[in-house]
C-alpha cells in the first residue's frame, strides 16, 4: 500500500451536504479508513460561489467492502451508501458521488481539480458491475462477467471529476458534477482512492446545450420549485443576489368533454384555496403532440405550476418518450432534458363516476380529514427479498431502512412490514398474503412504500392485486403510494394497478389510495430505489419548517435527484414514473391539528386589505368572491395581510386558510356597505359603430363611445352624482371624460348612453387588459373610485411557414440549384381583431436565390385565419449543395400593422455527412468510397448546428477503448433529424448494448442484449435484405462487439457466420430510414464480388442518395463510345457503342456475387453505331456489373437498378 499526499487545504466551508451515512447493520462488511477523519461520512461542501465559478471540497473518510466469489476468485465489492454505482455491465463496479450547481444561462462550464490526495491499494480485484438490470430480472440469477475494461491498462473510469450535460429546471440552468474518487486499473490491480479533492467549476466559453434566454435571475418563483432549488442545488443561496418572492402557481386542467361537469367541484375547491385554475376541453387541443405544444405555450404565456389530465388514455392521450408512454413528457418544457418544469398528474377515468370518486377523495382528504387519529401515524412497507439494488440493499432492507431511519423518527409511530421470506421485526411471520396486506391497509396508514416485482395488475410480493384493491374498506383512510415495480402504472390500452387504487370504492365511498406514483414500463433496480429514498427524505425534512409538500412535488424532486445520480438510466425512469392523482395534493403525515385563526367578521365596500392572525406559520390564506381569487397571503410571525382591489360588490366572500398537517380553516365573510351612499359600476357597453368596425369590442385604431351604468348599493340616497373617466394606459386617449348621473336613491341604477369617448392607439397589444378608473362624486363631497379593466383587441400577424412547389422543375418538393419554383408563404392573424389590406413581400438575403415576384396583396385576414400566396424564385445554377438560403418575410397592414420574420430553406442537400465522433479510420474509408461513387460528402468531428443540409448522416462511434459514447444531447439532435425525414447510418461496437441508450438509439429498432465476446470474423449479407450475397473477412481494430437483434419492424442486414449473430440491422418507415452496425466499416476486407464500394452504394441507394459509378475502364469505354442509359434504371437498359470494325460482340451482366444474370450471346456487328438492349426480369434492385466484349476489347462498368 502506498500513500501520496498532495493536499491544499481551503478553510472556508459555508454549506455541507452529508452524502455518506454510518455503516450500521446493513452489510456484513469491513471498514477501510482512508483519511484521518474518524467520522464515517463523506461530504461535498460549498467553499466559494460566484456567478461564473464554484469551488467545492470533497472529503471521503473511508469505505466498506464485501468479498464476492467470482470466476477469478474473491473480489472486492465497494460499498458507499448514498454514493451511486456506475451501472456499466462488465466494468469495475465502483461508486460515484454527485451534486448539482446552478450555472450561468449561456455558459459552457469546465471542471478542474485544484488539489487532491489519494491512497493506493495493491493486488485488488474489484467485482464487475451487473449493469442496469430491470426488475423482471432477479440480480441473484445474473453472473458476474468481466468485461473488456479488465483488459485495458488504465485507470477506470478515468476522470476523477466530470460534468454531465446542462439541464434546465424551470427558472434555473443546472449541471451535475460527478465525483469519481475510486479509480481502478484492472491490469495492474491497483485501486486508487481519492479521499480529499478540491475542485472548481468555471465558465469556459459559450454553450449551445440547454441554454436559457433570460439574463436576470427570476424575481418571482413558484413555492414548490423554490423548495426544490434549495434542496437540489448546492449553490442556490450563493447565486441569488436577492431572495425571490414565492408564489404557489396556477393549474391547467385538460379534460375529456363529458367529464367537465364532474371535475367542477374540484376546481371550485382549488380556487377557494387560492390556486388559479383553468379548464380546457381536450377536443379543442387534439393529439398528444398538440397537447405538449399547448402546455408549453400556456407555460410561456400565462405561467404554470400544475397540469391535471382528466380521462383515461383514450380520452386524453399520453405522450411518449423513446416509445414509452410518458405523461411526464408534457412537463419537459424548458430545454431538452428530463427534469420537469411543471408537475403533472392524471385522474384516469373512463366514466363520470370514476372522475367523481377521484374528486370526492381529494375534497374529503383536504377539507374534512377523518376524526379517527391513530391511522395518521402508521406506515406500510412491502418488499421482496431479492436484490441487491441501490446502496447494495435488498428490497426489504431498503424498505425497512426507510421506515426505521426516516419515517419513524419523523411523525410516525408504527411500521407495518410485509416482506417476502421471514425477515423478523414487524414482518413476523413473513411471506405476506393479500389478506394480511388488506388488513393493514384497512386499519389505516398514510403512506405505502413498495419495492419489488410488479405486473400490470399486482404487486408480486404479497400478490396483492387489483381485485384485492377493489375489496378494500379503508374509506377515509387513504394512503399515498410510492411504488418501485414494473408496469404498475401501464394504463395505456389497459386498466392497470394504479387505476384500480384511484377508482376503488366501498359502498359508494372512495377507498384505495389518495395518490400513487407508478411506472408505465419495467423499472430498473437501482435508479428508482435511489429516487424512492430521496422522496422519503424530502417528506421527512418538511415538518420543522412546516414546508408544504405536494405529492407530485415530492415525487418529481426525488426523480430529479435520481437523474443527477444515474444520468440516462434515471431519465428513463423519470419519463415513465406517473403521478395518478391530484399533483397539487398536500399530503398528510400526522394527526391534523386545529388551526386558530382570527380576523374581521365582515368586510366593507371600498376596503382593499384584510389582516388575520394564525398559529400556523407557513399557512396560506385565500379570499375569494364568486369564484374569483381576490388575494392570498402566507402567514409569517403569526399574521398575514391579504391585499386586493377595492370591494365594489355586496355579497359573501369565501375565506380559507390551509397548512401542512392542519385541518383547513373554512368560513365565509359578508361584504357589506358602510354608512351613506355608495356608487358602483353596474354595467358598461362599447359603441364602436361610428368610429370602428361595429363589433362591440375595443379594437386597435378605433374611436369609442362608452355607455356607463351606475348603481347606488349604499344605505342612503346620493345627490348630484358626477363621474370622471380616466386611464393610465399609454394606448388610450380620453376625449370625453365627464358625465352626470343626477340623483340615485338606494338601489337605483342610472344609465348614461355614450357617456364617455376615447381613442385607441394603433399599437394596442392584443388581449391586453387596459386599466380604467371611474371617479364618482356627489354634492356632499363623497368620492367613490371604481377600477375596471377592458380587454383590448388587435390584429397580430405571424409567419406560419412555407412550402415549395417545384412542379415545373424536378418536383421533389425542394429548391435545387438552377431551378425556378414557387414558395408558398402563409401569414396568419393570431390576434382577436381583423387585419386590413395586408401587403406581403419576400426578400432574398443571399447571393444565390432571386425573388421574381412583386409584393402580393393578401387582403383582409380575419382573426384565426391564414392566407397563403406563392412567390416565384430562382436558384442560381452555381448554388452550393446544402446552401441555406435566407429570406425575410415583411407584411404591412392598415393602421401601422407590421410583421417581419426570417426563414431559410436548403438549396439542394449535401448527400452525405460523415460524423466522425470517435476519430476512426472508417471516415477516410467512407470518403474514398464516396469519391468512387461520385457522391458529395464531408467529414466533421462534432455535430453541426444544422443537420437539415444533409440527405444522410453516417455516425462513427468507434470501438472500445477509443469509442465515443453518444451523449443525450447528441442523441436528441439525431432523433429530431430522423423524425424530420433523415437517413442515418450509425456504427459502434459498444453503442447498442454496452453504452446507455439515447433517443436516437430507440429509432433504430435495435435491441442490444449483450456486450459480446472477441469473436467477430466473417460478416455476410442476409439473404432477405439488400446486402444479400456480400461476404467479408473482418480486419477491424477490435473484434469485441455488442450482440444485437431487431425489434419488430427492423430487418437483419448482416451477420457474423461463426458464432452466428447479427452485426447490422436496417429499419425504414414512411418518415425515415436507418442502418445500425456493430462493426467498423473500414474493417470490411474487400474480396472478389464483395467490396466496400458496393456496400456503400447499396446503403446510399437504400437511403435514396443518387450515385454515379464509373470505374477504371472509363477511358476505354469513351473511346468505343459506350453509353448505358438510363443509369440508374428500372426495367430496361440500352447500351450504345461505336465499332471501328466488324466484330463479335457479347454483353453479360453480373450481380455482386459474380453470378451472371443476363447474357446477350455472341452477335456479329458491323462497324459504326450499334445498340444492345437488356429487358430486365427477375432481378432485385441493387448494384450490377456489365461487361461488353467486342473483338479483343473488354469494357466493364457499373449499373444501378432502382425500384
């Protein structure tokens, strides 16, 4: 053992996060002390934080280990609870640590080690990882296999500190710091353990990955997300120059039309609690993609915290990510990551009754919690005896630890344990039955944690099923559930376990659960266990500060931590872990306390505030009137003041105060007049007939007369009433501000027709709420001020897109060099007022394309309507392939209405991009093939900003250890390119099974099922696909490749002969085409009848890329005047030649295996021009060779047959 010390100590430690807890009773393991710190914990501490730099200090006291029997002998399994394992099958099983930072909105970041200290241990064998197993596999049945890393003489994983891709959580841009203190060289068997690291994360230029446009930090943040930021980002407080104001946020409900009446009581209650709610019929939105766009637009224009979907998947469709059903995909709004920006839940229902029971359970849970108090402090844990998973815990150890170390020290006093096998403790006698579980649930518990196997309709541990759920009698005692299991939430096209919990009733009253978190797919072992740990940690930190925790907030906060720790393996779990229930539900974890609230018993007309006292700090007080929120406030220091607009209407207001683990305070307050008269606006009518379009609304560029009605809602008559109209809006000019209403007795209403006049500016923002003030006075000097808003309506023109009509050219729907075509431009009026006499022109901002059309008259465009006209353009013949031609669209309407927008279109496309991400030889080999085939292409070593300019993309990922692992961002870009009609070839020996899978991988329809062995030899084309007949010996740099198989729809393209396994798979649909390979293209050794040129030609033909293939005999062919046309061909080829003398002539055509597919026989032909014709029959599309022998001259060349 050797010790190297190189430590610079920095003393300022301002914030500490405990990552490693003491090793008590969980493992039969030994402790290894690596530093002088005698406390068995590891810390990541914030030392210093500025806008562009963060310094962190990592300290490791030591670690535990187990000895594991392997085929190579006893191996060390390193144990670091709260460290996360690197789940790479066959690689050394080492832990890593993570923390997340807020980073600048546009910056690229770099991480540097300032100083470090480590110890080295000799002759150590580290046990390999079993990879990221799903829960339909028992880890105990999977053997330890030593992967290719064990042959590499280098430290693994290599980087001591690293950064994941940036991501965005709503208001802030974040980045996860990876700390990998355990470094292992499997060849020298040296384990290096870093026990002290000082590191700095600094700005290093500008990034294009998940950037935020905002320059300033937010002044207002959602209260739920503010709590997430404080827990999630180690530098949150340090990066804020001020404390942002919290708001709870609003809710959007997207509902199946027939269920809208049933959801209304839920809406009424949420508004009374102070949550703004908007209800939308899903039929007005449409498909899943339209819903995602609608939610994103709503978030960007109105703000959004909660989304509730009401209906089953047939009524309100779920979104998808990578082919998996994902309601959470609707919440990924800012950036291209998997960190939710809003919270989404679902009332999955097929009938109105199923909606009603889910509404009723929320109302009873939040409004009238059951008086039986014992059940509030009970918890239930159910688990299998399989594993281990996260923290090297078996499922029952994991659940027991959550109960004993998290929940029982919090507010709970008893844990029901239902564990497979016999595990002692409260689990006795073990091996639970459905009846045992039902007994515990019916007696009452507020939380259920489950970890084990699952199915669409049951928990495998205990066998508790949907049938058992429907027999529960736990009315009034509904638990919330965190379930780590496969497909418990698989609700699309089936009725799943989660739905049973949320729809269950007993004698017409809600039973089952109040909310559940369950997955639509097979869950993995480690990541969701880590997420479940975090969810329970968040829940139990809440009590001391009385932090309100919503079910969805807890769930998604846990998922965010899981994403940090497990990267893409966590992303997939976040995508599919679905909230069934109300996302805004504030959970209960203890006996509800009574709230003591004091306030005025009545409010008077004209008042603008209300003060209250309350014994629950952090409580939210809300005052509402006729379904509208007047104001809200948070109790601090025992009091709060609600501010609102002056009260002008008599009636009864609702007053609700709610807090975590309290019974809500619910009452009403009368709004009454004070002494004397009181003038209030009774109504108003717009007259825009003389000076506008006569539609009765306030439109831009109008002169308006306003009819006003005043009513006396006081207790005495008012005399000599005069009212003055004013506005602070810069868009309004008052031209007649005074009107006399005379005397008004109590209860009287007086109407003055066309009382006021004002002009509306041309540039009035559409749908802006324009403020007005009506000040009324009487002869006694009393004054009443009424504020009101009127919506302003304007036209708003936007450019919605273009299409190309090149029917007069090659009719391929694209603008090509040398072509004249029409560009159809669409202009839409998204405003709420008509646009008049719109003139539009197209301007070319480039040197290659000319606009031939003058400006065009689009006429009047009504609100919501789109007008489209065609502009004629010409592209120069010397326009470079793939050139992005930029244009500007300018529109001008009456009343200074303008619109300017830019767009571009690609003129032609560069046929091939070779994306050499791993710097491998295949790129040069492919370029050589392209030159032979006379196909244009270029090579790049990183993703360009725009893939649209390429017809096809060939991605080189290489072979271990010099491979490139496709990042999530790179995968997203390639997936977007494919889904836009692209063609992609991707090769990599580890990318299909060994590496994590991105969104792009999912589109190849390739299943990677094993890391493979060192046995790639002879590679042959599959008889059923377009490479039939090809055969190559493989001479690549690494014969160790992934094992792959096609998902339904994929086609085997090439295979290894011995042992037999697939090496390339193709896929095509109406949108895109792919080829995925495990070998390197450069490793295919040319031989008779099988060349890389041929393979490239076949792939390009599959991709629809035109080729021209002329080989070495070109000069001879030209001397004889040999021309084969058309080429490519379909059903007939004509061969023209010019003979110098009378000669015997023979034409033969060969396929790529050398088989003769056509022979003309020998014909004696006279001197001069001659012709041969091949009428094609019984041949497949592909590459062919023709040979013409005329006397002693032999001409050989290539033909391409197309479909």
